[in-house]
C-alpha cells in the first residue's frame, strides 16, 4: 500500500530545490523571519496569469524598479504603465493593475490587506490570486491551485476526469494537503514541483519527492494526465491596420477604447476585426491619403481567435488633419510601446 503524500516531504524537497525568482523570498530567508513584500507577490501573480515565468521576469524587474511601491504605481500615468506592459499580452491585466494599485493606495493606506476576503474585493483579484497572496505573503493556509498544481494533483491521485470538469475535485485534493504550518512555502513548493519535475511532458518521476505516494506513477499513467476536454476550434478574424507617416517622420496612432481587446493601448487606426465567415471589414482609413497595401499579412493569435491583418501605409503632408488618432513625433515614438500585434504590423510595413 502506498504511503499518503505528506506536505513535509515536499517542503523538505523545496528547502533544497526552490527556484530563485525575483519576487520570491527563499525558504532559508523566510525561516529567519524575512517575509515577502505583498506588493511584489501581487505584481508577480497578476503578470503570471496565462504567462510563463520566463516571459515575466524582465517585465517584473522593470516594473518594480520603475515603481517600487504600490503608491508609486498608483501615481503613474496610465499611458506609461500601458506602454511598459506592451508585449506581455492580456492587457486587461494592466488596466486592473492600475485600478487595484489606486484602490490600495486610497482605501488601504498603501498596504495590501492581509485578510483573504478583503483581497477578493480588489480589482483584478480573483479567487486564485487572493489565495496566492494570502498564502505566500501572509502565511495564511489558503489552497492555491494553478495549472501546475492541477497537474500534480491529477497525477498524485490518478484522476482521469478531464479538465475543466475536474477542477473542483483537484482543488479538494489540494486543500486536503495544504498544511497549517509554512503554507506560503508549501504553495510555492507545489507550483515548483509542477514546473520543474511533474512537467506536462516527460515528467521526471525518479526525482519526485512524492513518487512513492503517486497513484499515476504506480499505474504508469502520469504522462497522460491531466486529461483535457477537446478545445473548440478558434475562429479567424480579419481587419486592416493603417500606418500613416507624416513627411517629418511622425506616426499616426490612436489609443484604443478603454473597454475591449487591447483596451487603453496605443495602436494603429484600423477597421473592425470581423469573422471571415460572416462579413468582410469595411475600409476605414483614418486620414485622406494615397494608401498602399503592403505585401504579406500580420498574423496574431489571441485567446479566443486568430487575427489576420492587412497592412496599408501612406505618406501624408504636414497640413493634413486626421479624422481619427493623433500624430506622435518621431522622437517620442517607440515600437516597443505597442502591443505585439501592432508591432507585427509595423515590422511588416517596415519591410
């Protein structure tokens, strides 16, 4: 009979193998009484939503160097924060980041609340993020379940119910293992185990501290878990991006509406993005000009659809006034401030 999994076995492993991450306090430092900064934990958790650790590290360093406290972030200009976020994707997170920082600064005196239910009241903080901040920053024994934890729990219990239907079952498994002592280290330990040992492909079961407790290892089913329901096929949308450059080098840009995809981000004026099976986008140039279609297409995949952009360019005289957007002087223009899909259009136009 297999021994039941124990939090202490995983914590022993974590004490030796914890990842060195810029937002993390090591288990050794934590044992000496050094606690994480809730601001940094919150920032990392928002950035890590649907984004890899590798992609987040440099953004996290840049943000926390530029805005080292929640008060500093709350006082920042929206455009600055959105530009700094460009390229990280899922831009609603950046808007919620600002909203949350301002609520914490105004209503909580610049200090994140330690109570789980209060964290849930903050903009952009859902059940997972609230649990992660509570556990990691405040050592509250909350159950933290991300994709890594779901995978570990599915294998540990040889659970074949496909995701997302399996989420409540996997959460219950995780809750049963969450200890009252060192819950912050434990939450990070399970995530580290999933990220480095119990990986989606070719799990390194021989190195796992829970191997002898793992039902999937005993049954030889680890590599096929967790099961997932088939995903619906993503639709394809088309649109046109208009890149107008004034003779002095200034570019015509617009800030997208606050609500909707890429809300609040700087980008090229364009048409609506329409499902190719329903209708074709109508031409909507932002300024009168002789538009030329660039060879090729800018392609990008969002969470719910694939986008194909036709890119058109034009050179316009100084006196021409746009119907939409505003010209940004060449000295103030940086392609890195644009979201990825807009940079792809720019790169295509540049040739």
